[in-house]
C-alpha cells in the first residue's frame, strides 16, 4: 500500500473503487473476503480504493474499523493508494484519526454529516482533524450548504484538503453552477467525480474533471477502466457505449438502495461473500429486486469476462 502523500495523479491513473465491506456473520470484517474483493479489483487494473459509503463506514465501531484497516493493508497491492473514511460526526472522526494515522494511511475521507452544522463549523472541524492527522483529508461534498466555494478553496490552498469527492446530484450533470465555481476557484485537478460512471463523462467534458469513483466497478473493473481509457484517448462515443452498460445497475441502486444493492451484487457475482449489512441498514430481501440484481450482475459479469484473460474469482 502506498503511504506517500496522495497526489492529483493518483486521482487519474485508475478508476477509484468504492467497495463494500465484506463481513462475517458476527458483523466483523471478513479477512478472506475483503482480500478477494481487493484482489479481483487489482486484477482488473484498479490501483485506488476508497472505503466510504458503500462500506457503510458511517456505522463502524472502532474495533471494526481497526480490523478493516489491517485487512486492507495486508491485501492492498504495493502501488495502490487506499483511503478509509472517518466520521461523520466530529467526535467519532477525532477518535478514529489515531487508528488511521498510526497505520500510515496517506489520507482519509471525512464523511458528510446530516447533523447540525454551519459551514464555518465544518471548516474549523476539518482544520482540527487535519492538524491531529498530520496530513490533508479528502472532502465529501453531497450538498451546497456544507461548505462555501471560498471555504473549499481556503482548505485546499492551506494544505488541509488534498481532494474533493463531488457527489451532488443534478438533473443534468452539465448544469451545475456550484461545481463550476469550485472548479474555477480550486482547479479541476483536485476534484473527483463522485457518483460513478453516470456523470463521469459530463464532468470530464464539461468541467475538466479527470478522476471518478465507482461502486459498479466492483462487478466489472476492466469494463470501467476501459471507459476511463476511452475518455483519456478522447474516444467519447466509445466511453458512452461502455457507460451505458452500467446504467441498469446504477438505476437499480438509485431506486432501491445504493449500498444494499451493491452489497448483494458483489455476492451474486461470486466475487466475494459480502455477509450481513450492519444496522441501521437492512439486507435486500424482496424477490423482485433480488431477481433484477441477479440479471444485471450476470450481464456485467459476462461483459467483464469477455475482457479478461482468466476466470472470475469465486467466493467460498
């Protein structure tokens, strides 16, 4: 695992995978299955891993976080950069910093809070957490009222923030004045398109954003990396064709549960046994949704296999 400071090149050289956290029946992270997940992604060309929402990091205990961190360190390829998440509340984030700092992770992402906050308070919280961590954090923007553009700019220019995962939903990804102001003020190189393949092309062409995160990459990493390669080469018609392959799964995640559907899909594809979901989430258990997950996962797995020189990994 890479321990040197994260650079903007790290945001661009690979699709940034946002995997689920595989768990044992007792809820603790599963060493064997988290290794399977990482190995599968690495074989598909992935060199960047972000453990955030899809890992349900919002609800991790410190014991669960510590176990997850150790498993990631052991399983991650030497050249990969990996970022865990902290928070979302300040007290929890402050307590988690030591676990991450002591294991020499180059950064961590601060999860967005839905609790009471002000933009000035968030700015002060980021500064305090960064001071304790001794390295800049990743920001996760999901709403405009979390931070002003000027506050984001200052955090970046002061070395408090190394990147911004931008995940504010718009009817049209190209029509986004807040994002445009952030890019103009902070530079596109520090911004990561944070909502999967769906808006990545528009963010690339409309705003100059060159990195994107993905959950669906956990089913088809070579396919997602092919989309990134096509965009890098300016072959946007090809990138659009590849992107279309992911939309059915992404739509299902939007309709039913972003985390739950991906958690189930990884298991359905026999990539890894993801195990139970932690409360306050519940497993996907209705027959219709399970059938749809199975069908779309089968399609993506078949497309992935067509790009692979070897067989799919099977969970045991």
